[in-house]
C-alpha cells in the first residue's frame, strides 16, 4: 500500500457533551491520514446536494491501489451518498448536484463528455440487497462482457463466466446449474453472483454498499473472505453498518458524521486509539 501522508491533527473533547453538542463540534474536526502517494482514486472538496439540502460537506480523501477502505458512521451520515459519487450513481437522482473533484487514475470522472457506462465498468458496484437479473446464472455474468465487447467468441465468454464465478467463490456451487435462474440461488449466493457480475467486466475499483446487511452470519463470513481475496486484484471501498466487519476486512477506516469526514486512519488505530473523541464516542456506543 502506498505510504500515507499525515495531516495536521486536532482532537475534540466530548467527555461531557450531549449528542447535540457533538453535532455542532463536527465543524472543528480534521481527518488524520486522508492522502497517499499515487492513489487509485482521489477526491478533493467533494460536496453533494439534494435540492437545497447538503448531504456531503467538503470531503477530501484518497483511496490507494489494492486497498480496502471501510466507511462507517451513524445512519444518514452520508457514507452511502459519498460512495455513490465514485461511479456517478448519483446522476440517476434528478435533484442531486455534485461539486469538487473526483479522479480515477488522474482522470476527472465528472468531466464533460465522459462515458458513464465505461466509467461504471471500471468502477463496479455491489448493492445492499442482492439484485441478480431475471436471467440464468450464465447470462447474469455474460451480460456485461457482451455489451462491452470483451469476448470475441463463445469460448472467450465461457472462460470469462467461469473465471468470474471462481473469483467470487461460487463456481463449485453453480457449475452444474449455469442455465438455471440466478434468482433461484440463496441470498448469499445471489450476492456473490452480483460480485461475479461486477468483476466480469474487469473493473479496477469495486464499491460495496452494505453488501452483507441482508445476509446471515455464514454468508457474511464468505463475503468477507472474498473481499480479502479480491483486494489482491481490485481496489475496494465498502460502506458497512457493522464496525466489527470494518475491523475485519479493511486496511483503513473512514468515519463520517453529518455529511463530514471526521477521521480516516489505519483501521487498527481507529478502533483502538481513534484520533478524534467524536470517533471514539461512536465506536464505543455513546451515540449512533
């Protein structure tokens, strides 16, 4: 992982403050290790508005190549909204406006004329609820490579499907039923199918928005093992409501509160010696 640069540090004393006071003091927070050399993705001064309501306030952070970065925080803190800016999923919301600069390998992803379909092939997304297409398992995986022209023949397509399912840890379970509906799989299998579908177009970054929230503990464990394996080849940003999951799967953890990035530091530090007492108040259950 790229060497991080340390930003100026500031702490917030919340020992005797109420939740309302904490919300006011968010304005004073500064992050810890937001930047790295040669980042895969780079975000500077990102703001997001839904109509007149501001959801994200001036967020700046880098994501390193092959890093797993977890985004945590109370419900409604903006972590999913921020994640969706990274492949322009917020474009689908008419009232949403994004300002600031977001780069993928030094390319501005919000530049005029950019092919958003191609961007979303480079920055894939896995959603909270498994959403396989109403097609066969094979066609779920083959769809993306077909529309992006990644397979020159049926043999190529077969190889892509098999390799994607293997990377998603699903091949052994479905290889005898490739032409059965993907919707017939269990919830955990459907989520791994969606991950296989995302990686079939050879993305560089995978965004995961609470990918285990609808799964049982066994399926969750399989997805977490998969995240570790995938990080060898992909950069991963995951939003999770589970602090335990963030601690298990990520290299760095970013804590959001009221649309602001309060702290981003190595995960072990965030959960053992957080830089900000506001972060500590959340991870110890004092609010959230």
